[in-house]
C-alpha cells in the first residue's frame, strides 16, 4: 500500500503578502529561522513529516522578502508578495 502525500500548506497572510509552509516537506532544519532578517519565523506547535518541529511566520513582522524560501533546502516554504 503506497503512502499518500498530503500537499496542503499552512498559510499565513497579511496586507503585504502570503507565507506558506508545506508540513510534508519541512524537516525542521531551522535555516529559515536563522536567515530571516526580521526574525519573524519561529517553531510551530505542529510537527512536520519527520516528527520534527515545523516553522510558522508572524505576519505582523514579515516583510515578505523571500529569503526563507530561497534558503529552504526542501522547498517547503512559499512566499508571495502582493502587488
């Protein structure tokens, strides 16, 4: 029996844009937390696919720069800036 992959994301929005994390891709490495210039990313209560903590963003502080998306080795973060 094959495992079913759930591609649903945990999404956070603000008037600046949208930040999503895909729990089934996030391994909890913390690179996004380390590289965020405004320190708006932190650990979530939920666990990722490997049983490790996953991340979430505080959209009140997020500047939607996309650095977290660029440094994520597993493409677990998607950032979309509003026009």
